[in-house]
């Protein structure tokens, strides 16, 4: 309970906090402290064993292509394998093509190349958040923030531990965040060209990792036929462009690599519902149950929720129905967190989801360390998904520029989905 007005007026510190300038000064101080902490943390992490651990696999695949060697190993092609510390690549061949410049620039040191990859990821976060915040009018909605207001949203994204972890291990989820943010911005245009480009962005994301391809169902369910075609065309064109570098054989091998992929054994940081249910139901049953439930939620959302909310739900579902989801995968959820604010979800609910994702590792807990490394992050995405599912429409009087257009398209040749 806050002190009464007379008490606040007599206490110097409380009197300052009651003034907008005082609250802004406190906010600036907190953000400055967090910024210094995260920079120092990243510097420390760069000397740890896990620095650029995932990126090293990408760099190796690019180096293999550069030297005319196979990117998938005999182990992956011969039978079931554990997708941890395995030899060989885990992703579509086109992604390995993107790694050729890194292998050429850093022919012997993937850890040094990891810094460049981290810088690219950080830049993508900045541009993506800036674009979504400006387009959705969130900078106008939160008028109490110091200008430029978009900077505070960017800071909040970069301070998220899942994003810091992603920068550290060098996975590809920040690139996927950028492509899905681009897809949303094109969807929001509401015209035929935007729909095609939105689909193409999702298709490109699906060539980095398979799970963004789930958004194809969103395009189909909302009757955005051009977007659905764009997913297929975008992925197909990029795959064809990669053939001179990869040849045909890796594309023939990749389905077998996926089919032979076994169960992840180390679930210490896993936030996947499949991994939570596997001890009870078994991996195969859990995987199919979660997949079917996720698809059902996605399809329902396209019928019962606004476009911005249904797209945010589709992104959350696409991330979490993957069989193995570790906490740094949740960096992609920066986009649905922003869209939740745009769609009218209560700020406190979004904040609760955001701060739950701050859970982390605590080795001092020993065998119980999973309580901090799995439970809060899992609750974080659950809170976000439930809040989005319960949000029927944007609030009355919301900024018109901060909401999606759901009426029939206003431009020639455009096509909008029914609410």
C-alpha cells in the first residue's frame, strides 16, 4: 500500500518519485545499470565453454561446403543419433550456404566469427523491435517513457536473458525473429504484394530452422492464399539458389537426417511441452499430442481472435511445439510480446510473462537447478499464450495506427482475412 499524499509530500525521495522527471531518472539509472551488467556478462560468457557453441556447427557446415565436403555425417545418415555434440549439421542445406562467408573470413577460428554473428543478431533485434514498435504505435501508447521511446523497448529485448543466451551460444533464433517480424510488417500492409512478401519471409525462416514453417497453416487458415504460396515459393527459390553451392545430394540427405534424429537426452534447460510430457507419455506420444494440440490452438485462434493476436499465437505455437525447445529459443517470443501489447493484452500480464523468462541457471541448487532453468521460462510462454488466447479484441479507443486492419482490404488486389 502506497503512503498517503501528505506522507509522500513530506518524504523527499517519495516526493521525487511522484514527479515524472523523478520516475524517468530512476528508469534511466536502472537501464544504465542493466546495460553495463549485460555487456560485462557477455564479455565473461565469451570465455566460457558454451561461447558460439551452436554457431560452431554452422561455421563447420560452411567450411565443409567451401572445401567440397559433405555437411551431414555418416552417423546421421546411418541410423538414429542423439542431436547433441553430434558430428554433422542439423539444418537445411541452404542455411549452410549462408555460413560460407564466415568460414572464408575466419578459416580457423569459429569463436572469433561468433562475435560477428552475435553483432548481426544484436543488430537484428534492434531493427526488428524498432520497426514493430513504430508500426504498432507502441511509442505513442507509452507516452510516459523518455524520448526516443523505442529505445526502451529495444533495451528490454536486449536485456532478456533468453536473448543474451542466444547471443552467447550463437544459434539462429534472432535471425528467425527478424524474418518473422518482417513477415508481420508485410502482413500488416494488407495488400497483395505485402502478403506475398510476408510468405516469402516465413519461407526463408523455414530454411534456417523447420519450425517457422508452421506459420504456413496460419496463412491457409486466414485465407491468405498469396501468403501461403509465398512461403512455398520463397523457400523453393532460396533452395534453388543454394544448389550451385550445395549440389543436390544434401537435399536428398536432409529428410533422412530429420527422420534419424533421436531424443534429446539433456533436458536441463528444455522448456518444450514435449519434453515435460515425455517421462509420463513417452517421446513419440508426447510429440504427436503436443503437435496436434498446438495446431488446434493455432487454427482456433485464426477464427476467434484478431489478426495481430492470432499471428502472435501462431508464432508462440510454432516455437514451443518443436520437440526440443531450450530457453534461448524463446528469444523469438520478443515479437509476440510486442504484438500482445499492440493487441490490447494487459501490460501487467505481458510484464509477468517477460520477467518469468528471466529465470536462469543456479548450479548451487545441484539436482534441483532445473527448477530455475526450466520452470520460470515455461511459465513465461504459457502466461503469454494464455493471455493472447483470452484477448478477444483491442480495447476501445486504442490508437488506430497501433492496431491491425481487419476490414476488407483497401487497396486494389488486396485481400483481408475475416476476423
